[in-house]
C-alpha cells in the first residue's frame, strides 16, 4: 500500500503570516502552485493560503494585496495527512474535508503536498471520480 510520502510533491515552501499577499502570489506564480502552507517561525503548520483567498477575499473585496498579510486572510487550521499514512487515507481525508490540496506533515513540519493530480495518477478511475465529485460539490476550501 502506497504512502503519502511516495506520491506527494516534495519541497513545499511555506508562507509566513507576516508576508504580504502580493509577495505570496508572486511565489505561487513562480512555483506554479495555487496554494501554500502557512508556517510559523518554528516551522509548524498554521494554515493554508490559496490563490482564491487572495483574489476573492482581498482583491474582489476592494483590498490591496500589497497592504495585507497572509495572516489576515488565513482561516482555521489546515487539514493534513501524515507522511506515513496510506494513499487511501489521503483520499478519504480530501473527500471528507472537500479540499483539493493536502499538506503532508512529519512531526510538526510540512514535508510536501498532495493534490488531486497526485491522487489521480495513483488511484483507480472510480475512486478518482468519486473524489473529484466530492471536492467539486464542496464549497471552495483550498
């Protein structure tokens, strides 16, 4: 049985709560990602920031992303998976939470990310279809 560590994208770079949204958006563009985990100075995961957070919550709300920080727009705690957990557990977690991306943690540190695409390449078609349906029906989270 494959583990989260085996299918995750490695090297997830964390955003800091005091970074501006424009700086984080530029990093997302450079890395070609739609979300970054938010980590404190201790490296511990604090939440997630998405391109949707920046556009819908800040810009569409009349805010200037150069004047607002990640910490202002991050909500709640991030849903995570442990590096040694099974791919099936990652699937169940994403479906249950209605999320498109899942930080992978080892101890208290983020070691990678699992996306819908990562799961789609490893799972049977029927399970992928079920996941996409569940995530599409859920309100946008990440």
